[in-house]
C-alpha cells in the first residue's frame, strides 16, 4: 500500500488497529459503567414498606350494632356523650315483644296463684285425711281390744258352763250356746287381727304421693311458663341497644323510624386512656406484616407546612381477611405516641409499615420475594 499524505494539515486517519483498540476501550468503559450501576443497585439496600390507612382510636374500642333487625323508636345518646357500660343508647320498637312478655307474665301469675291455692287445699285435705285415718286406726285398735275382752269373757263363760254341765247343774244346750258365742268371739278377733294397722299409714303415704304427683305436674307447668317469660324478656331486652364498654360516643347517621340490621354500625365507643393506631393493610401485604414491625404515619391535621411524622410499632394483627366493597384487607393495631399533641379519636392517618429490605432494583421494579 502507498503512504497517505495530506496538504491541509489534518490529522492522519487512525489505523485499523487503533480503531479496534478505541472501540474496545469504549465498550469496556460502557460495560464497566453498566456493571457498576448493576452492582450498586444490588448492593444498595432499600427499606420495603406496605402502605396502610386507618385512624387513631383508643385501647378500649367497640362498634355498637343492633342484636336484631328492628325499627328505631328512640335515640338516647349523641356524638360526644360519655356513657357507662350498660347505658341505653337506642330503643328499637318493642310493641310485639312487650305484649308477649306481659301475656307470658300473666300466665305465670295465674299458674303461681293456682299452685299456691292447690297447695293450701292439699294441705287441708291431707290433714283432714290424716285425722280421719288416725281415728279409724284408733277405732280399729279399740275394736281389737274389745274383741279380746269379749273372747276372754266368752271363754270364761264356756269354762263355767262346762263345769256346771259336768255336775248336772245346767243343760247341755246352754253349753252349746256358750261354745257358739266363744267361736263367734274368736272369729271376730281373728277378723280384726287379719287387718294390719299399718294399712292406715300406707293409705296416708299413698294420698301424699298422689297429691305430690299433682303438685309436681303443676310445678313443671309453672317452670315452663317461667322459661317462656325468660325467653320473651330476652327478646324484649334485645330491642334495647346498650353500651358494651365505658367511653365517649361517635354516632353514625341513623334516624328514628329507620330499619336497622345486625350488620348496621350505629356507634363507635372510644374508651380507656391509651391511644392506638388502627390500620388497614391490603391483602397483598397481609402475610408480610408481623408484630414488632415499625411504622411511620401522617395524620390529616398535621400535613403540609405542619407535617409531623408519628412512629411506632405493630402490636397485634387480626387473624382474618376482611372485605369492604372490592378491597380486601387485614387490620393491624399499633402503639401510638401523640407527641404531646391533642389527637382526637377518629383522626385519619396514612402510614407506611416497614417489613424488610431489598436491593434497589427490586424496589424500583416493585418485585417482592
């Protein structure tokens, strides 16, 4: 090949070897930069978190729902009221239950009166029966004693007549008469002795058993009526919606005359001194959240210029997946430090619950392992 010459002073073109070397250097530099970026993305660890939403509540918290379907007839408590556990909050219409309860109570009163009256009658009848049987028993005993005396007298007369007949002082017909009288007296005594005096005690015991059977039947009927009263009373009480815990109320929207059902939330009650943060965590992250994981939360009143972050840890998790509309979630209860601020129960919050670290690339592409 010939030499290349220039007349304008430009640099000489690179040789093929130099071009290849330059390409190699460029490629190596690019690969080095890419490798460094990839390595850095792998080595850099980024905290992963699950987003959650919820609100501040108290350690003692309850949702008040009706125990049965019914129409609201009276509202006893309003938002902001402080109520004691057991206080009446809402009265549902109870006309039918009240009528059933009163009718069942009247039946119990009638049955109770009938039982007491019958017990008194039985007591009188038994006493009269005991007196009569005791008198019969005594008469029977007296009759036995008389029959013994009559037998002894007949036997004595028979012996005397026998002596007189043997001496010829009396006719044999008189002996026959006395023998007959002795036999009749013996038969009378045997007849009386054949009837055991214990029969009178048995008759009294039998009468008592008969009356007791009758009383037990009446008592059983009374118990059944009392059970009916208990059931109707429970139905009547079910129309009263009472506070399950002591605390301050937050009333939901409902009015007199509205039909409410067991799934209807009427009130929330916030009780106790400690506050907690109740968060809903999407089902996607439900298996990654555990007790002891920390969170960072923003409350609605403290965003913007006054942004304040509230931090704490997850203390407990509800072991069920709940649904509301198309969203599914798990509830987490977290400790909460109000930082000396006045935080009203029900204040809404947006939070991040940190559950671990992953490399930068997994974080950027939202890949969870």
